[in-house]
């Protein structure tokens, strides 16, 4: 079997994805030690916690790689695993965002009831900041991932025949991708449009009376 050659844009796409991974790794490197210490880990235990993720990767990645190398479908060997990984990650993020936002909200209410110093204390100030972050987590970001996962599943099933039949036709696949991009940009532009308030349609006398 001849090894397929990667195009320039495929290599650029992979490099751009690796750049995002490096940003995430940098944020983790900068903040996780302080978080571990805050959660009660001693200085001699923090290096062990840092080794947990790489050691887990040494165990999990060969298993996934072996399964992927022995997977032969019309979609290829990698795409099914990418799809499953994206769905599972979305589910975990939805649970994390919803639960963490609710926990911050409950912590603020608990302190306002008189615990941990009550209102005006440093704990209450920290809880207010946490609740400010938690509100969009539990009200928008977390619940929004649920329809995203459903749409991802639906689109994957609907586009599956086109992916299989149009695999050798690069022009048709690029045309579909272009139409999808135009629809996406149109949806974004439609969501950013300016809307007039309901007060603008009321007579001037009604506004004064209000």
C-alpha cells in the first residue's frame, strides 16, 4: 500500500491544531501546581500528580492506536475515532460546565446564609466572582453543548452517504464544504444583525406616559 502524501494545507491544519494543544498545555503548566496545592496536595505529592496524565497516556494511547490501526471502514481508520472523541469530550464538557456553575452558585448562597463569614467577607467576595463565571457556565455554555452533540450526530449520519460516494471526487467535496461555509457565515451575520427595540414602535405620547 502506497503511503498517501500530505498536502500543504493538511500539514498547516495539523500544525495549527498542535498550536492550540501547546496553548492548553501552557495554561495547565502555569496554573495546575497552584490548584493542586490549594486542594491540599503537599509539595512532594505535586510531581506525582503531574506524572498521572503522561502515564495514563502511555497506557491508553497504544490501546487506541492499535484499535485504530485494525479498524477498516469506508470512512477510514481515524475518522470514527475523531467523531467518538468529539462527542465524548462534548458530553464531559457539558457536565463539567453545568455542575461547576451550579456549585459556584450554591456556594454563594451558602455563604450569604451566614456561613464562612457571611456577606462582605473575603469568602463572599470570592464566591461572587465565582458565581459571575458560573452563571454563563450553567445557563448557556453547558446546556448549549447538548444540542451541539445532537446536531453533530445528526449531520454525521446525514452526510455519511455523501462522504462515501464522493470520496474520490475532490471538486464535489470542496463545493459542499464551500456551501457549508457560506451557510455558516450567513448564520453568524444573521445572529449579529442589529434589532430595534420594541419602544421604537410606540408613539411618542405613550413613551412619555411610560
